């Protein structure tokens, strides 16, 4: 399909481009940015006057719930939600049922996603068999099947020896290990430790659960040289430790979720299970440090932490409800809101959901490395076209994800979201169009 997007404000953080220009697409690639060359004949012309044309968003943390949890989310519904949010590349976590610890399972999931012709899917493989923390998976075989890294999702590794062996092996072959820093025994609570959790009678998760895990990871990195991506940093102390590790030169990157970036423990309200999340929402000083860390580059990427949860699992007392919230369709708007609140530019807001997460994936993208998360002539045509002036309310009933629960629902926050996706193009094909 030959596609011509005219008169849009083309913003590409990777190249620094920010100008009104036309973008021509043919055979799944960007033919030109600027004046149309040669005898290009478009099959579809989109007038993007007043709209921003950006690289497709790259989301480093999502649960698609298939296989094994189809009652909470089908691959079709969640990938539809992804493109509705302008997300063209998705990294999915390995805690499916069965766990993504066998090449056949990874290949099946990628095949199913490719048949949908929506977002690109990049699975994380399980670091240990069945995420049990005892025996390492066959990382080489999983890489050949399409895994871009290896992690434990929300399951902490009890054995430091197993983690050390995993990092040694990953370092030898150049794999990245993705870890959510949380010490097992301190991390069993349901809310962030503090005055609010105490007053509400909720079991707390202290900041030490994160910092102890970070100290362990960094010490093992020093001895193994392994590259680690830290998933969903949640505390000011955690940000400070990541900053120190980067200054030391350790091969580490980090992300933060849209929830931790914008919300605090007080947003739990009166035991509202929509704010039951993992990691738990912390205090304002932590949120402020996370915002600053994203602004100064200590934290590399912003992620949706998309976790659809069904009605029955949320309609329980707060401490018994299942943690998680839908996020695909909110990622762009909450990146823009962060830029408004922090004084960051539009290019900076887009960088943390395009260029920076693509850089985290790096060589794991294979032949796509040179063009995912950026706009370049000859590169793959993954585009997000959005209206920066538009605002919208998060009404759960209209979300495309099968999971309708989010702490950003309008009835909970009363806040309108900035920016709305109008078109999403994946591989040159129009994957989403807002009517």
C-alpha cells in the first residue's frame, strides 16, 4: 500500500527532526520525508495538518495474557489496544501459562501475532524453567526462536547463585537480563510502606525491597559484566542507585511505569482496587525523583506496564485483588502529560517511548535495529499520527483492551488526557484509524 501523509509536523527524536513535511510510504518502508520524489502514486492520502507524525511507540512491558489467561485478555484484543495507543512494537513478559521457557511456545506466540498484522511482538524468554528460579532455560534456543532477552517477570529469584550463573551465561553470549528489582521476603506486601499503609491496615513493601535487590544486581554485574535492564523502578532511592551505577559505567538501563510516574500511594483512595499495582504506588518524593530521573536520562524509558485484569479479580477487597491495570491506550497521553508537568519538550516526551526503548532492545531487534523507534528514509514504516491539541477522558467502557481497569479512569481522577492517536501505521499498513 502506497501511503502519503501530508502536512504533518514530523517529530523524530532520534534525528532531531521537527518540521512540517510529507511522509511517503511504499512496500512497508518510508520512501521519503519531505518533497515526494519520482513518480510516487499514493493509494491513500492522509491530511495530517495540525497533527504530529512520530515514530511508532515502543513499549517494553506488557502482558498479553495469552496463552493461559484468555479470560483476562486475548491476543486479538490486546494487540488492538496497542495500535489504538500508537504502540507499534511490544515486549511481552514470559509469565504466561505455560511459561515462555520453550522455543515452540515463543514461535507459536510470534506466529499468532504476525497473523494479526498489528503491533510487532518481541517476547521475553523465561530466565529459569517455569520461572521457578532453579534451572536456567536454554537461552540460545529461545533467542533463535525470537526472544529479545530473559527475565523473571514478577517472580523474584531467591537464589543469588542462580542469578550469578544466569548473568555469567548471558554475558558470555551477549544477552540482556531483564530484572524487576524486588527482594522476595520484603516484597510480599500490597502497598508501599508508610503512614498511609499503616493507617489503612495494609501490609507494606519497604523501599529496601527494591534497594537490596539493586545492590545485589550491581554487585553481580561487576563480577560478570552482564548487561541488565531494570524493570519498573519505583523509588527515589532506587533512582539514586541507578544513577550511581551508570556513573560507574555498569551496562545497565532502566524503565518506569506510567503508574509510578504519575500516581502516589494516596491515590489508593478508599481501598480502590484499580490502584492495586505492582510495584505499589509510593510517596510524592518517590514520584518526583522518578520524574526527574526520566528527565535527566537516569531512567531510559517509560512503559505502560499493561496488565489486563478481569472483573472478578478486581472486585475483591484491596489486599486480595489482583494487581495490574490496562495501559497501552494511555502510554502516549501520559508521556505528554509528564512533559507538560516537568517542562520537557515534545521531542523528549516522544523519545522516552520511541528512541530510548528501541535503544534498550539494541541488537536484539536484528534487522529492525536501524529503524524501530525512529523515522528514516528506507526504514520500516512504523508511525504514530496523533493530535497534540486533543484531550479525552479515560472511560473504561471504550477501551479496546479486554481489561477495563485503570487508576486513570475519569471517575477516579477527573483528569482529561492530552493528545489522542488518530492513525497508526505498522510496516506500511494502516493498523488503526480513529473514526
